[in-house]
């Protein structure tokens, strides 16, 4: 069968680059690497090659597989001495740059698994040119610049690139990063492995150590991406797949599995939203109890997707009464992208540096902005996510994929920390249970449960038009509500691609982003 190609990304230039590779006959993985490099340049506040990535790949008539591009904590870290130096894990500077960057290793693994003869130079050239020539500052980048000023303004190398005379960026400004252009060109010429085991690794080690990071060359040398099996659960509508530890993929699957058993109770949009919110609470309770580095798990996460566990959660949900919710949410700024190629292979991909601009540690010789993923560790020695050398941190990142009972296949996802499982559930249920077209399922007003970074409320936040429609009834059911503006970036940058049984693709992206979705021609080769 011939398959139509498609790409969706939260920045239009990444979508264009990805689609161009698909149009050349490239695989979805090759297209994703090209787009991942481009969006790392265009959206430096949300992702970087100094961060992590996770892949979920589905080839026709084969079992889906995942690629874990998660970096572990510096192997030299000892909890007691770290706690003597810091009362809490820092949110900026060298003390915050404590985990390896895994995304480049995942790109490398993805290309090893599925690639044509398109050169690495071809894949990375658009990003190289963009970094050298400069990017236009978007409203999203401005908002992040304003928000992070108190946290990051004192970091000299960061301020030289990502501030304007010590002040936040403004729309219309232009950012160039020649050092990053040189780094991407070096990788194109010398191979992606140089990031961990070559001249580039040695350069980054020196800059990290100078910034006060505990990461050393041994951490680079020992890092490898892993190919793994995804978690999965069956519902009436689909077999759902998502990423296992150390991500919250199990929570995304649980929300939809719980809702699947409650969906017939939803007679209107308000019921639908209430039930998904209550399913989210049940899923997050289990997630917070169990999810950590796979090597430290007390039981396999697949066990949490058993009929017994799901039904136990269902029994705790009431259609008429909301459960109280004091949970403190994990923030996160991320990008999700999806693709399908002429071979019918679909990729769900997510890449992040956690908080906006990560740790703010900018490596001057390589132009790499380092992540702050270590912030999700605990310093409580009894906590399952306690900081330890060589341990992977808990991740909010989770790429989703579904095989629908009608034969269609779907990749979908979003940025947004703890909003990711909620937005995934919202767009999937609207499109698959309620029959909304894909664009509407993503664009319509959304909600977000839980406190995020900088907020004091644990409330259920609704975009304005949804708040005005639903406030009275939701408050009557016991929800504590807050209103935010429509088309609010807080609700994430969602996207999806669906491939039907005839090989035709449908794609959508989020109006809350600077994104775009593209469709190629269906080649009858």
C-alpha cells in the first residue's frame, strides 16, 4: 500500500523541514531528526540538544518500540554531600545542571533503526543555517524570557544570547547562535556519537565543570540510548501505547482506560470534562506512588494497567462529586511532534529541557543550553525518586500512539508538564469518543488540573469561554475553578496525525503554538 506523508510540529519551520525530508523519500525518523534539530534552534526555551527526548515508533505490521533518550544524574553525585551543599536542588546554574543530555543519543538510535541514505548533513543543514542566520523571536519566546528573568538573568553566558542588555526579549528581536551552528555542523561531519565520545564531549565537559556542574567526561562516555517496549492498554476504542519508566506515560494510559469505563455516563461536554478530571486524579495518585527510574521500580508499571487496578480507580470516580485535590504539579516546557512516512511508519516524539531555558547553563564553546531535569529528583533519602548518581529522573515527557479498533492509527501528544496526560486525554476523547474532527478536538477550549510553577492555587483552570459555559455546574460538583484567557499557552501545544486504512493522513496542530501541520502527496509506487 502507498501511504500519504504528514508532519505536525509546534513551530512551522520544524514542520516544513520534516515534511521536506518526507518528500525526499526519507523515513519518519529521518524527518523527525531534521525537525528536532530545527525546533531546538527555533524554540530554545522549550527544548535543546542539551536535553532529553523520547520516541514511540510504529512500523506497519510490527510491534511498536520506544527509544529512551533520558540522561541520568552525574555518577559522582553523593546525596549526603550534595545536601550539605544545597538545601534543595537548585533551579539555575551549575548546581541545576546535574543530568546528562540524552536527546542526541536517541536521534542516533532512531537513525540506526530506520533510515535511508539521506546524509546527516542534509538532515541538520536547515538547523545549522537557522542558528547561524538567526531566528525571529516569537510571543512564546518573549513570555518565557519575561518569566525567567529573575531566575536566569545573572547567568552571564545565558544573558549574552537570550537577553537584550539584561532585559527580556521582545517580538521582532533576532537571536543568533553561531556556536550552536558550529556544533551541529561538527555533528553532521563527524557523527552524532561525537556528542558523547569525541571532541565535542570533551569541550562540553570543560564548560559544564567551569559552570559548577558535577557532570564529567565519564558521564558522557557511559551514556547510551535504549530501545524498549512501550506500555499498553486495551480500551473499547483502541489499543493505546505510551512510554514506560521513568516517564508518566502510565498516567496518560490510565486516564483514558478509566474514562473508557465511564464514557457512557457522559451525556454532555461538562460530564466529559468532569469525568476526565476525576480520572486524572486517580491516575496521578498511582503515578506519584510508583514511577521512577526503571531500575528502582518496586513493581512493573504494566501491572498498574491491569483490569483490577483500572476498575478500582473507576470505583473511586463520582459523576456528581469531585474529589479534593491538593496535589502539587510538576511544570515543564517541551515540544511534541508527530510524523508518518510513505512506508506507513508513524513516529510520536517529544524533546525537552524541563523548565523554560532549562538550567540556564549555556556552554559558550558549543552553544548548547543545558537542561534542568534533575529538578524532579527528591532529596528525601526515603523517596523513590531520591537523587542518586547514575539514576534517571522522573519525566513528564510521554509520546502517545494508538491503534484504533476501526483500523486507523494515531500519534498524538503535547508539551506542558503535568498537562501532557490531560491534554492527550482531552484531544483523544474528543476525536475518538465524541467524533470531533482532529483540528477542532485540539483547538477547542481546554482545562488543566493542578498547581504549576509560580502558582499558589491547586485549582482546575479553564480557558475563558469554557469557564463561562461551565463554571456554575462544575463548582456545584465541588471543583475549585480558575479562569485563564482563551488560546492560552499554559494549556500546551498539542498535535496529532491519523493514518486511515486507505493510507490517507489527517494532521492537526495547536493554534496556541507557532505550529503547522503538513501533508504530502500519496505516492502510488
